[in-house]
């Protein structure tokens, strides 16, 4: 048995060690997992695995690839490796370098790969990893075995005893678990693949100029910054379409670009290849770009600049857009309108959408570029809307009263099937004319950037609403999407179904 100090090795070191041990006639067993909260289930699993060979190697998922939900892992990879190495069952421990054990299996080439009994049904693995690993086991001529004992879950134990959730969230999750089965929840996400979705939305490019803040200029009353780097992201309707495309079966995008500084090659490269885009051209205009200056240390936004033409569309362009929209409307289950108030959605389009969309889901954003003039009241009727609290208050011209009567007032006015208002860290509330008012608390997340979080929430909740799901489920799915989105800088990545499933599975265990 090696000493504790020598038990933790890199994968490449273990590749050589395993080869030498096999030459000595030793039978190698590999176990792999997160091992976030080491418990009796893990110890029994390692004990049983060791019975299949002479040397037990344990690899663990590194922090950057742990996808067990918010604030995970609870313990860093270094601490998890040290805990495993302290067990007598483990001869060697390594921190994996990839999201799965596939490459580790190829390098170490164990005789046996041991997994817990809960992974025996490959199709039931919500992370979808064991299937690929099983293929590699066959590839290297090893044997896949499953240990059998009482199953404990680190996620369940952490959720019960180490959670950072508020008391309100813990009480809510307890009630939610009692009302819904996890497999039923996950299957609802799968059902979204049957949807045909038309997205109508302003194309917005989000440019991040990242800089070091130097302080006030010595000559002028301005803030001085030192350039460090810059990033360009596909935002607005592009981001909404990308989110939707990761869930829905068919997605079409109707949007508009400028005839100068068009960025069309970049935009098409960033769009999910599943999306069929229809891009119209606004004459004498750039493609709308929002340039944000970001402090590189805190990631706080210092200033924002809009590069756009928000004059009314020429009548010929408006007519062409409406003609194309009318041709498209009949072929979809739901029309999702991401209306940022930058000129794409004209009064003629609003009338067409409200009268002919099969299921109309709308978000009207109030931002500095439209100065509060873009409110949901411009639509005569919608089936579903999702608004931030300040957007709802702008529509009702009410800054002080409770949200519930305001949401009901606007919902009745627009003859909605479902109305939703988001309140940031305070979660969201929904109203259904046929049911009751529902409030759902917010999930804890490591907030990197709030830009785009509302778009992710709206995209997923709009699809859920169009499926006729209960308002609590619509809000639940939306909150999960928003919690995942705030962990991403800008719109660097879109929210996908697998990330949602992993988050939900970890949260509800």
C-alpha cells in the first residue's frame, strides 16, 4: 500500500504506473465520480469495487466540470482527492482532466471499470455519461461491473444538510418534490422537442470592452479606463432563438440587420445551425450594437453605448416584413416575440401577430434605448407575457402598489392565458385566469453577468406555457433557465436541455 502523500497522482503518471502494475500481473480496477460529500455509500462502493481486482484507482471529476447544480461542488477537487486518498480502499487517486472518464479509461486501461448500481440502466442516467464510458470499456477490452448496495446521494445529503438555500426556498422545494416526480419533470423538457417555434426579435450584438479602471482623469471630470480585451456576443432575438433551438424541434427566426456594419457572417456563425433565419435589411443603418465598458476586476459595467438607428421603418420595409410574417405564421405552434423596442416590431406587425399567431408569447423590454416607451400595452392581446417588475410597473404607471393586482390588471386587459412577472433575486410570480396566483422563489446562483438572463427565462417559460403546463411548472422551468444564464458572461453560451436536466436533478434530489 502506498503512503498517503504518494497516493494522489496525475492521470499521465497513473497511466505509466498502471502499465507497470499490469506487467507484474496485478489486476487494475478504476472507479470514477464526483465524491462531493464522502459518505458510507461511497465507502461500500469502493470496497466492493476493490474485490474485483488487486489495485483500486479512483478518479474524480474536477471542479470545472461538476454539473450537479448551484454552488457545487461543495468541496474543492483538492479536498475531495485528499479525502479519497485517506481511505484504505483506494491505492491511487487522480483528479480527472475531462468532463467524463472516457479519456482516463483509454490512458489507464484498467481491467475493470466499476460503477454504482444506480448507473446500471444506461438510459436512466440524466447526465448521459455512462453510455459513452461503457463504449470505451468495450473498446479497451475491459469489464464493466456494477456494485450493489444501499444507494446514497451526495446531492441529496448536501441539499438536506449543507444547502445555502433560504428557508423559503427549502420549504418550497419540499412542497414541489411532493407534488411532482423528477422523471415527469424531465420528460416535460423532452416534450419541447415536438414544438415548432417562430422567433421574432431585434438582432442585437453585445460588445464587451473589458478594461482596468484607472480613476478620474486629472484634466476632465470623466472616468479613465485602460483597455484589456473585448468580446462580441450574439444577443437580443439571436440569443432567444439559440436558447429555443436547444429544446424545440423546429425554429425559424425573423429579424433585421443593418446595411452598414452588418456583421452577417459573425451572426450566422453564432446561430444554432438548426435555426432557419430570415434577415431583412434596415437601410442607412448599422446592425444594432450595444457596447458595454466593463471593469476587468469586478466585472461591473461602467458605461453603455448604443449604436443603432431607431427611426421608424420605411413603409416598404415594413410591408415586406409583414408579408413574410403572414406567410410564416400558420406553420408554427408558438410565436415568441422578443421585442426590445428598437424598431423591428412595428404597429402593423403587432396587429398581425395579435390576430393570427397560433400562440403568442411576448416580452417587451424597457431599456435605455427605448426610454420606457416600449411597453406590453402596445399589443391588443397576447397568450403569454413575461415582464420584469419595472416593465410591469411602467405599463400600469404604478411604482408602489403590490404586484399581484397589477399583474392581474394587465393580464385581463390583454386577455392572456398566462401572465408572468420576474423580480430578480425575489423569484417570479404568475397568474392564470383559470387558476390562482403563484409565486416561486429564486434559485441561488453564482452571478457572473445578468445580461441575457431574462431572455433565457422568457425563452424556456414561453415554450412551457405554450404546452399548457401548470403555471408553477412554467415559472419553475423559467427560474432554472435564468439561474443558469446568470453564470454565463454575456450570451457566450445558450441554455440547453442537458444543463437544465442536471440542474433540476441535483436540486430535487
